[in-house]
C-alpha cells in the first residue's frame, strides 16, 4: 500500500448561511406571488360585473336551446314501471335474483331479494312506437316529442349525495349546480327577473336542500332563486305604500355607493347582494305581471289541471315556469317530491300506490307544459329534462311490492331544444337492473344539456384553489344520439 495515499474520510456536510438560503429561496417565493397575481388576473375576467353581472353573452357554439326546465322527480321513479318494460321479470316473479345479474348495490335490500315484475299496462305510442305504461296517460300523446335515455348511471344510492351529483356533478355538497353553471356561461336574457329559478312543493324542500341549487365556488349571483308555492311566489314584492319610487331609488343608490366604496372585486357575496338589491327593485315593476296567472285563459288553466285539486299545485308551478321562461328566465328547476316520504317518489312499500299518486299529481301538468310550449313555438328552443337522482330495483324490498334505490341503470327523458323526439337511447339488461348499452353517466347528461345550450363542458371552467373546475369534472361525453 502506498503510504502517500489515504482512504478518504467521511464527507462533512455544508449548510448554506441564512442569507444565502433566503437569497436562493426568494425566487421560489417570487413565483408563488406571481402565481397568486396571475390567478387573481384570470379570476378578474370572471368576476361579477357591478353593473350587470348576469348580462347575456354568447356560448361556445350555436345553441339549440335558449332556456331549460328541469323537472326533478325527487326520490327516484321506477324505470321498469314507467318507460322501460321488462317482460323477463314476469318469468322471474317471486324468485331470487339469478346470480348471473350480480349483486345489487342498494341501501335497504335484504339478502336474496325476490324479483318483482311490473303489473302496469303497457303500450307503444306515437308514430315512433315509444314504450310507456298506463301511469302516464297524458304523456302518451307526446311520444314523438320526447327521447328516452334508458341507460342512465349515477354513483350513489343514498338520496342526498345522489341529488347533489345529479344537480352539481359531485356527491358532496358545496359545488355549483347545473343552473348556476348555465347562468355563469350564458348570463340572463332578462334584466328584471332572476336568471335561475327553483320551485319546490308546499310540503317541503327535497332532501338535498339548498345545496342542490347553490352556486358553490362560483360568484354568489349565480345561485338559484327559490320561489314559494302559493299565490305569492315572491315575498315582499310590493314596496310599502308610504315610500315613493323616487325615495326607494335614492336609498338604493346611496346603499350601492357605500357598498362599492370598499368593494373587493373578488367579494362575490357583496357583489351578489348589490345585484340582488337592484334586481329586486326592477322586479317590482316586472315580476307581478310575470307571476300573475289571472291573465291566463280558462282553457290554459284547465289544460294544466289548475281546476283540479289533485293537479292544482304542480300545474300552477308548470304554468308559472312557462311564463318565466318566455320572459327571459334562463333556467327553471321544478321539483316534484319533498318533505314527508309519502310525498316523494321513494316507493319502498308499494310501488303501484306510490307511483299512481305521484304520476296523478304530475302527468297532466307535464303534458300540458309540452303542449303549451309547442303551440307557442317555444319547444324548439326550450330544453325540457325529466329525471331524478336514481331509479328503482327490479327486486322487492321486505317481501312486499316496494322497490329500493338503484343507480346502476335508470331512465330520464328530454324534449325540445334540439332533441329529436320519438327515440330511445341506451338500454338496461333483461330485468332493468344495469345499463348495458350506451351508458349515460351523470357527467354525460350534464355535458349534453350544456352542449344543447351552446356550451362546451370542457371549456366552461372556473379557477378554484388553483384548479380549473368544471361541472363534469374530468368526465363527460355528449350523447349525440339524442339529436344526431
């Protein structure tokens, strides 16, 4: 061994001084600051305009539908009792579900549930021969106007999370609703009425509650405006008699100037409040006429079933929805079902009794809405959507004639607004349990609605927490068979 060579000893680590560390790290801090400034600049493009945050603007492409009404049947209607006949179930009546269909993901089913066929009367209607049961007799004449989507799929079998998903694309609350995304993307055609209106039934709001029509992280001005049931849908619409219009205008101008003095352009809550004051002022001259049904003819009221105690409530809301849509409201969501379980489509005990009641409340008014829109020339550019958070199981619950929740395959339908009626898209298996052809996930349904309204779901984004969020998250494909 050469005595001149030594084995190297352990390397002693060297640490930068505090000054050199801060000098080198400063570049990183600068990039963080730059990222924050750039995000604020991008957000500024979408910050509410203090003059009119809901001014109408063009979408990404030519729209087929200018407006949309979503008829939401809270609780989950049964696809195999309404629009998806399954004669194979008759052969399996009272027998355990064959293993070949797999395990049912539901909420309340016992082990080895028994198959439950539909005992409804079925027929083929319209020139298209669309399948419908006797539960919706008034809708039969519109068979050539509607397109059935029999292969809908959701991700949750519990009401509230499933409702959040059908409304916002996510199973958690706090995300912007479909109506909010539409008004964010298109604005409003009316300066005197809300852009997004929600109507629930008198018995109570749906289980998901206000998050189903909330604006989430979008500017608060895009949240849905809830109209009450009864003769006064909008509270405090008439100003006190002792206050003149001039006094009211001066009060609002002073309040607006005080609010805007220190307004942060990203304080969407305050911006929305300013806009809501102005909208409320304008609505006092326009809204009374919009919600006044006394000007409607006796024939129209009878068409909607307003002269019948059973259909009066839902018929009134359908007629009010039509009046709002023709006056520039962009998106209306009309709920059937809410409050007590007995007033929902949640048929755990007796599918026939439940659906006979719920269809009895809604079938005539919905058919009337389609008839009225069509004869006024509005159906061609008004998208009508019917559906719920999920469907029902092909097996019985508790040995009775009730059905549990099923998100693996259910039916929705669309009409108007560029949709070609008289067709069926997708299918479920032989018993109506799982979607097997042209599956339409909730993301796909949302993408299709946005597409028909002139919006590209991949481009309709909002920067939130450093991520370009969108209604369809990272999924969604347009169901072109609905209009191709």
